C-alpha cells in the first residue's frame, strides 16, 4: 500500500498519520479500491459495492474535518478511475456504467461532506474532479451517469466567497486552470444540445448558468470572448421545434440573457483599444483550435450589437410558436434584464443605429397586449420601467431616437401580417396582432404618422392577411335592444375557422379600428373596393370596410362610398352566381346599416330609405340564418336613424307607399320575383296590435293582387312563385279579424253504464284481433245530403268574408297540386282561412266546397306531412262546424284513421310521430264534439283504445295518447276496462324482465284481477286516468 500512496502522502503537519486511526474502516475500503484499480492482490467484493460502502462511511462515520485532512488519501484511488478530457488516452481502468454511477455518487458525497469551499480552495482537487466529470460526459451516453456528472459539477460551481478559482478560470493565468472554462462551457453546451433527457438538459443549463455568473462576475470580458460560441447552441435550443420543451427553452434563455448582459457590460463606451491577455494557452485550449486576437473598439461593439440584434429578432419570430406562457415570460425578463442593466444600457444608448435597443423594446411592447394576463402585466411593468429610465436619461433618447425606430418596427410588423396569417398557426397571428396593439398603446400620438406614411401598402397587407380567413357559418340569433333613444343591435357573430379563439378576432377588430381613426380613411376604403385582389365583392373586403368605417371622424365621402358599394352588391350581386355568398350578404347589410348610423342626417337617411327598403326586406325571410338576422338588425337601425320608433313603426307609417309598390310588383312577378318574399317579411314584422289598423284599408287591393298572381302562375313550371304567394296569403290571414260566430260546444254524452261481466270478457278481448265491422273507405258525395245547406240563397257577406272565400277557392285548386310543398301550404292556408269567416252561414258552404280537396289527400298515397296538415284541417272543421262534420268524419276520415292506427309499427319515424300527433289530436276533438248515432260504438272505442295503448308508454306520444284515452273515458268507460287491464298486464311483464318501473303510492282499490295481471301496474294506470274509471 505504501508503494501507491507514498508520493501523495502528506506530512505529519497535515495530521494524516495522527488521524489514521479515526478512519480505520474507510482506510480498509480505500485499500480494497486500490487493489481493484491496480489489479495487485485479490480484490474483496465488487467495485460498485465497495464504492457504495465507502460513501456511507464518509457520509455517516467520519467527521467532516477528518475528511478534509485526509482528502488526498481518500481521493487517490478514486482519481485513478477518473477519465481525463485533457489527455487523449484513457487513464485508469474502464468502468462499467453501474460502477461509474457509484463512483460519481461517492464523489458527490465527498464534496457535500468536505464542503464546497474546501473543494474550490484546493485547485488540484477541483481541476481533477472537473476533468473527470467532463471525461465521463464525453465517453458515456447513459443518462444516469450524465445526470450525476452534472450534479457534481453543479455542486462544485456553487457561488461562494472564495473567488480564487473563478478568477483563475476567468483569466486563465494558472497552468492548471488554463482553458478550463472554455472546455467546461463547450462540454456542457454539447450535452445540453445532444437531445438527452430533458431533465438532464435543464440541469446542465442550470450548471452552465452558475458557471457563467461566477466567472462573469470576476471578469466579464471572459464571457464576451466566448459569447459567439455560447450564442449559437443556446439560440438553437431557444428556437428549436416543440420537442425541445418549455423548460429547456427557459433555461437556455436565462443562460443567454446573463451572457449577453455580461458581454455588453464589458464593452468600452468610448474609442479605446485593449488587447486581451496572450497567455490564454494550455492543455485545454490546445483542443479548441487557434483563436484570433480580438481588439475591442466601438466598431467591434457595433458589430456585436448587430449580431445580437439578428439573433434576438430570430427568437422573437420563433417564440410565439412555442405556445408556452413560461417561455413568453422568460423572454420578457430576458429583454428587460439587458435594458435595465446599468452597464449594458450605456452600450445600447451609444450605438448609432440603436436597433438592438429597439428590438428589445419591441419584445416588451409585443407581449404587453394579446397574451395571458400574467404575461401582459409583467411586460407592461417592465415596459413602464424602461420608458421611465429612457425619459430620465439626459437627451431624452425616447423622444429623439427610439420612437422613430419604433415607427419603423410598427410598419414592419404590419407588413408581416400576411405571412403570419398564411402560416396556419393562430398563435403566430395573435402574437403579431398583439404587437400591433402594443405599439399603438406605446406610440400614442405617433401612431397616426406611422399609419399615414404608407397607408395603401399597409392596407394591402392587412387585406391579404384576411384573405387567408374562411367563414364558418354558425352564427347565433340576432339580438336587438332599444333603450330609450339608444338602439343596441348585435349582428350575427362572424366565426372564422381561422379564429378559434375570441382573443384573436377581438385583436383584429381593434387593430382595424385604429385604421378607422386615420386621416387616410377614404383612401383606405377606396383601395378596399378598388383593390384588384380576389373577387369584386368578398367577405374579406366588407369585413375590413365595416371596421374602418366604425372609427371616429368618418368623412362624408367615406360613408357614401360604402353605401353605394353595399347597394351595388345587394341590388346586382346576386345576379352573378359566382359571387353569391351568404356571409357577403350579411356583411353588406351590416355595412349598409353602418352608413345610416354614421350619416347622422335624418333627411339624407330618409332619401336613402326609398332605395334600400325593399333590398333589406326581401332578405328578412332568408333561409340562411345569418342573412335573415342581419336584415332584421339592419332594418332596426335604418328605422331608428330615420326617426321611427322601430321597424314596425317604419312599415306602418309608410304602408301606403309600400303596399302600392307591392301591388305593382305582384302584377309583374317576372320582373320582380322577390315581391312575395318582401311581402312575407313585412307581414312577419307587423304582427302586433296596430297591424290590423295599418293594413285594413289595403286588404282588398293586396289580396286581389296576390290572387290574380296565383291565377297567372298556377301552371308555371317554377313552383317558387306559388309557394311565395301562398305563404304571403297565409301570413295576411293572420291580420284578419277572427270570426265572431259562436263555436260549437262539446256534445252531450250519454251517462256511463255499469261494468258487467268484466272478468269473463277478459279472455275474449285478449284474443280479439280486429273489430267486427270494418269501416268503408269509399268517399261519399254529400252534395245532395246536407240538410238546409242549399235551402236559402247564399249570403253575400262582408268584404273580409268574400276575400276569405276567394282565398279558399284557390286553396281548393292547389290541394291537388303535384308539388308536395304546394299542397301542404295550401292546406295550412285553408286551415287559417276558416277561422276568418264572420258568419256560420258562410262557413258551412266554404267547408263543403273545400272538402273534396281535403279527402283527396286521404285517398292518394301521400307523405306524412301532408296527412298531418289534412288531419289538422279536419280538426278545425270539427271545432268550427260541430255536427255538420258527423257524416263526413264517419264516411271519409274514420277509415283513414283506422288504417293508420292498424298499420303503424313499433319503429316510428319523425314524420310518423307528426302524423300520429295530428291523428290523436283530431280524434280527441272529434270524440268531444261529435255525437251522432252510431259514430262512437262500443267496437270503435275498443278499437281506438287497443290501437293507441302501445303509445301510452312512448315518450314522444304519451301525452297525446293519454288525452285520447281520457276523452274516450268521458264518452263511454265500459269498453276501456279490458284494454286497460291488458295494458296493466303488459306493464307487469316488463317489470318481471327487470326494467325499472317505480309505482306511486295510492289508496285506490281495483276489482279482483285474473292471475298474471300486475295489480300495482293496473292501479297506476287507474290512478293516472283519474276518476273517469270509477266502477
């Protein structure tokens, strides 16, 4: 053993011999390790185990002072196993990865026990440990080993009051430390850039940050010398792809920020020349290659600032793609640290172009708007401190130099918007828009100059950026609120698939409003509609024009140009199919209403009203929600700006002009095909208590014009004319006064008979498949059988009744039209017309006249919506005429109903539900109102109960079926006991299969039931139907 340690044994002055007895266990472990290293003698145990035991002994069994006194003895065998980065050949034996981990863990324990100050004071130990760690980093790819090396380096590089090692590394004036700083930086940068584990990367950068801070504090110029070598790998990490991770980017920004600040602080302000120490050479630098001797002058400082400016702008473009709040905040702190550092601030101010200072300010400005709240607050706080510092500086560089550079930055940012929009990354566009808003906030009064300098070029860039936006048609309904004299209108929100976040859309609109305050507004709007970009009319152009127009101090030229452009599209644009776009219509209507709002001249607005009223009205009933809602909102604004209370007031007070124009247009539908749509929109908007008074004087001319148009186009190939006219007629009927004759009351029903032989009839009913009597489906001609119908000469009636009769005569014709849509609308119109007769003597002939058209839809193979409308019309006839419908219902309607109820299956479509609802409603009304002999026989009631019972458990038809049962029970309860019991039994079977079925508590009793019938289920239905089921 003395052979291996004699050269390294300290004298007795250091107390090694005197304290040898205190480390007896450690001494034996060191001897064992030495035998492993040299291969002399027999090694006791595995090397990794021995290293672990020695670490435990040093950590727990030896006094720290004793460890420091015997450091050479303890470290000698360990140093034999460490590799060396300074020597190319491998020293010592090759270790397995687990042995390397055990060795590094032991060295960390030694540093922790002996103390960082001791290690830093012992340059020989410090250099050997650093050299060994770097050797391990170079020769291994195992993450655990790399992490332990980084941990050991971080422990040794901790800042302390002992600065000799940092001074030596900074100056490189000691043989042992020459080139060590450069080699450590190079190795750590390689490790951080190698794509290792993110945790290893972050820890490596944190160690590098400690080293740069320690060395830079003692000699800033040493950091400046290696700044180019530092900047490349660090900036690459900062701007790399998303796989790098936010924590690695943040750590790299911290290291580079300290390096840049320290380097700038080391530069001379004046024209001085210094030569670095030529003694920077040694065993470490020999592997880095030759280095040129740099002469530091103000020109060199300018070059350095220019290079840094390029890198910072590169980072500023790349950081938004990270989508990381932590990276954004670190970047803000990075820019603020450089500016607010006293030494680096002087360098920034004394550069002639000042672009580095401007780039750093741009970072703070850009992040002050359009980002998360915490980042915005951080950026604004730092920005306020920077502005205060600049304004307090002699010569006020903020006003004299920086603001002009920021004007250029703002213009450059605006010109970059198309590229940001086309990137397909919303975060990039939102970042650019936030930058525009931030510059507007900071520049304040200078923003006008920045915009007006190159308004046309800037406009084109904004337009091109919006060209990349495509509409997503999912607008909400419009909301219009009239608060005293202030009208608040919410147009349909325009959702763009590019704007997935509201913050992006809000920023775009706020930025466009800045242009709206520009003196070049008219030029912008002119270029908007005159730009040879895209289609003549497009959503993008109208979108921008809307927001430019919404600014302050709009000239007459501007809003008149927008008015004529929107009218041009709304009047002529739809003739060209290639430019027909619902979103363009919506935006054109919004732009038109904006012109009325800005005009602020009631006389001018009323002159415009004559031209635009029909253009807006015809879009109110549009099938596209966004267009219809925009038309309603625009009409409200136009009415308000023309001095009317609302749109209804506008239409009512101009009814004579409007209806006169409508009558002339109805007479020439080929020229004015939109006339029925305009009429429908007007009638929809006029549904209030004053509408009848406004419309009454014009009913005869209006209805006459519509009926003449129906006669003229009844055989036209295009059904749209008929549909539009029938829809207008139907809406007109809503404004007629309803008939005042007495409606037929419910028929008197016979008293209920007692239930007899209930239990004996149960089995018979259970096997019953169909009623004994099958109703005939033959249509009976009742022309000669209606008593009293033609006894008296027909009554002439009031003008309203005559108009209603004429309407019904046209509806009768169209009830057999080939088009399903026309037939349905004809039936609905006839239904509404029957309520408008003022006398029963006029009503009954009208029902007699329309009836063949109704039963024709029962007789033919028709679709479900037609059947539903036909049954609704039958129900209306029953309600209004009562017993007049007895034979018609029994002969014509009952066969259809029995067939429908007999053929419905368990799978019910949406339209079948509509039919069944109308059938149940018609039956419910008929059962209550019609009471002719033989109409509601025992068999028919049984048939209805049996056919409708399955729907009592259907969630869509439960209420309708229940209402029918209640009506049947009020008519005759006897036939319903057996169906009721069968239904209760079926429910019981469902309960036996495990289906959830909660029964309410009840005190009602029921008769004795046959075996197999669920009494509780029966009681529940009994209770649901109420007292009508009493025995």
